[in-house]
């Protein structure tokens, strides 16, 4: 793609406010490098790469939704410092080396994060596989430099020896200079009773008037001139020894820093690549968070030359006004319908519709989820939107637009999407319409997809007579004379100029005079369009009602099918159980008869006694048979207040004490425990409800645990266990519990804290004290 074409596409993206959208997305990125990467996103034409990029964003969406969140804050771009390590003779400072150590640690943390979740997110695992994650460099830096940024005494045996000698000699020197200072104070030669250091040498403050009465080297004078800082002659050699040792120390420290710089240089390729990968991961995460927040959907990148947008929102408009105040549009471009002519009144939403189409395609082709369903092939987008007149270049609005259209015709092809607002509108309507028709014919001839907006009736008629062009409009509320912004494909729009003129109070005489100048049939066409729009609206309303009714019917059918399936299962279980009980009754009855006959034959008892015993046992069998019959009535019988009921698949009886106003739910008292449930989950019972005195002690667990350990668990799993544990703790009448979650990255601790803030069981919570475990535990008051 040549420079001129790139420049045209870049200009078109500016007209669509693509950079403004990218700036919104960069707010979700943590690192500066990722933010720069996001601002550099542009439509891609490599289908394989684009599909992979979008799939990576989808995997990141799933990670954010289901895994412990990975944070990329603190990832500074150290590319310059790492490249510096490759320069011969260059030595990184202690602070720069510690920054590299932090980077290496962060790289290892990110790499391990994806290693732990690799099975569910293969593309991101593959991407993170090349991140440097060895601990060797971190360990070597830690062996030499402390966390406070000091070279450790034991970094090398040589440095240890040097510093030990410096300490020993400094101690002897301090002892000696203190004695000298004491003597000078007694002789009233010293100005103050303290030892100072000038140029790394120990000195004492001497009165300027006494400087010649004391042998030594002057290293400085106070601002007032009253004091000189003098190194006594007798400690010069001792100071010299210490100075030499300090020079040795500096050389050894420099050697160590040089050694670490060379080691960083040996890992530079891996670290530089890791910086790029982590910035890309941060960019993917920012796009995923944007999509999750605003309802973005993964687009389908097609091999065929088509565009399908369904319920698509203008992203900047949605961010500004909210989803409930933004109207989506549906549009389809394919081999049969390759273009649209959108007409309608001023401020009716035509330009916004044009930008919504262009911006959504640009997002999809740049690896960003559009806000709605989108299917498209890679497209180069060319647009002419807005007023580009230039006094400096002597260009009017019309000539400026023609200049842009010429450039578009010269550079667009069958893989392009052209968007033109108010095509050829800034000149004589008759000539402008003719030019517009010729331009659109050219686009069709080059097989270029396009969407244009217009007020001109000639172009509406042109679209009606051209097979591959579809008329469209934005709905207008004629009653209230305001746009609704609903996109209406297949119907041309009216300008509503006369309606708007009447609404602002132009007199009837002016209106009648104006009507005389409309061409023959113009008002009839406008009225026909208006009637067509009205019919379209009524048809759409009827269709929506029918679809809703069908959906409700399908939902009811599914609900009753599920109920029927449950009843069939229950009936089957009941019959199976009844058969078993019946078989047992028959078997026992047969045994009773056999025993009775035998007793009669044997005459072991009187017949009267045998008959009485037989009748008693027979009545027991009859009672068992009666118990097999269902106690409940039909599920569909109306449930009222004070009815005795039980839940489906439960035999525990309760009493209805409240029914909701809509009759869909009820509050039931099950032996002192009140539960609100849906009416359709209750069955009436003919059994009498036994009123038992509540024994609340049965609800309390006296052996309840006071601590739960969720270390190593994912956020969702941990919160589920904690929620269950809270319920058990409240039931056990506990006042306080401890949650052990570990320190780690702090993400699990943060998620638990947010969960506890919104839990009704929790009175307050805090981090543990040092004795309790610090930030690795959370103490909860119930």
C-alpha cells in the first residue's frame, strides 16, 4: 500500500474519530508502552493474524471473568537501559540494575501465571511462553545489592576485607581525633566540640584567629569566616590510609556493577522480547476490559466480501450517553446489496449512522471488539465526512469534497469501504445529483462497497432504480417532529422541510406560496414516503409483538414441558415404590393366610382368637396399602393463605403465611424457618401440620471452625467457599472468623475484601496484625 493510500486511510480514520476511541481504550492499560501500542492500532489485512489477535482478546475476556486477575502495573519500559548494557564499557547504576531486577521478577510472575492456567487459554499461553522467567539474574543481583540499594559487604571477599579495614582504621582515627579535639578545647583553640568531614577526611573546627598556632592542613572555611576546618598533621597518614582504602572500595564496587551489567547484557534479548510481549498482553487486557464494560462482541472475520452489522452501537456515543440512550443499527452489505443511500432530515442521525458503520469495521479490523455483532472481511476505509473548505487553498465545500472523492476513486478497490456524507450537495441540485449518480456508478463498476447520505430526491429515485443499491433512512417522529434515530433499511427518508417549517411558525401564506415551487408530484412523493415510513413502523411494532408473544409461548411451553418431565419422573418413582410396597403387602398377606390356615388345622388356639388376630393383622396391611396413595393434591390446584404445603421433592410440611401481589411467590413457615419461594415449586398437602416448639439449639454447631484456608485457590472458588463458611459461622453463633489467603500478588486479598464489603453477614473486616499473619490474613467480625 503506497504512502498516498495510507494518508487517505489515516485521514478517514480521523474523520471517524478512531483516535478518540483508542484514547478511551488506553485508559484500561497500565504500562506506557501498552498505551503507545494501543494508540498505534490500525486496520489489518492479514486474516490469519487478525483472527488470532481477536481470539487472544477473547481469551483475555475469559481470564478476567473467571480467573484471578493479573495486574500489569509497575512494568516500566526499560528497553533503553537494557540496550545500554550492550554498549562496550557502559556500566549501569545501582538504581538501573535494581529496576532490571524488578522487571525480571515481574516477567517471571507473568510467565508463571500463564503456566498455571495454560490448559484453558492456549493462545495466551503460547504468547507468554517466550517471556524470560529465570531466577538466576534476580539471585545474582540480590547477592550483590541490598533492597535499600547498597552494595553488600559480603558481595566479595575483597570488598569485605576493604570495608573491615576502613571500619577499623576509622575507629582508631576517631579515637585519636577526639583526644586532639579535647586538647584544643582545653586550650581554647577549637571553635566547636565536634569532628567534621571535609573531602572524605576527618577535620576539627579551629578558630580562624588560631589557625597558625596549630599544625595541620586547612580543608575549608565557614561562611562567616570565623572557623577553619583543619586536619591535624598527626592524623594525615591515617586519613591517607583510609582514603586509599575508599578508592579500593570504589574500584571494587565499579567492578561488581560492571559484572552485573555484562550479565544483564547476556540476557538482553530475552528481556527486550519480554517487554514487548508483556506490553502486548497489557494491550490485549485493555481491549478485553473495554469490551466487557461496554458490551463488545468478538467479530467474525470473513473470507467473503461482506459486511453484516447487527444491533451495533456507536462506541463514543454509548460511552457518553449510556446504552439505554443510544440506538443501535442493523445493516448488511453483500454481493446482492453492495451499497446504501441514506436519506432523511437534518440532525436525524445520518452522519452518526455513517460513522457507526465505519468505526465498527475499523474496530473489528484493528483487533478491537465492536459493540454489537459484526461480520466483515478486511477493509480499507475511505471517507469524506464534514466540511473541508479551505480559504488558504481556495477550496469551497463542494470542490473540497470532489477533491477527496477523486483521490478515493484513484486508490479504492474491491476490498474498500467508502463513506461519503451529503454527496455532491454543495452545488446546483440538478448537476450535483448527476455527478453523484456518476460517482456511484463508478463505485459499482469497480465493485467498491459504499454508504452515502443525501437530501436529494433524485438520488433516492436513483437508488430505487439501481439493483445493488438499497435506500435507507433514519426514523422520524412526525407527531413530535423529532428523530428517533432508528435505522430503516429499504425505505427512503423524507426531508420533512415543510413539516419543520410549519412547526417553527411560518405562516400558511408562506407555506402555500412555497408549495407552488415544488416540482410536479414532489409533495405526493414526500407524502408517499411518509405513509411508507408509518406503515413500516406499524409493521415493525406488530412484528415485535408477534415475536414477543412467540417467545413467551415458547418459554411457557418449555416451562410446562419441564414440569411434565418432573411429574413423569415423580410418577415413575412413585409407581415403582408403590409396586415394591404392594409386593411386600401381598407377600405378608399370603404368609398371614398360610399361618392362619395352619393354626386352624392344628387347633392350637380357638377359632375366635385366631379370627381376631387375623382381622387385626389384616387391618394393618390395609392401612399400609392406604398409605401408598399420594397425600398431596394436583400441582395445579390454587394455593391460598394458611394452606399446608411442601416443596417438590421434599416431605417437610409448612404453612403459607404470605402470598405476593402478583401471586407468583409465597412465604412459607417450615417449623419456624420462613422461606420465600415460587408458587409453582409448592404442592398442597391433605396431611395435618404438626406444630412443634422450636428447638433453636439444633441450628447451632458448637464445634464450628473459626478459620478457613483459601490459599492457592482461584478467586471464584475461594469466594464460594468463604460465602458458605460465613453462613455456617453465623449459624454457629460465632463473633469473629479468620480467612487465610496468603500475600501473593494481593489480587485474591483485594477480591475477598470487596466481597466482604457487600456481604450482609459481615459487620467489619481488617488485615491481621503481625502476630496474626499480617496482610496474609483477613479478620472478619460477624
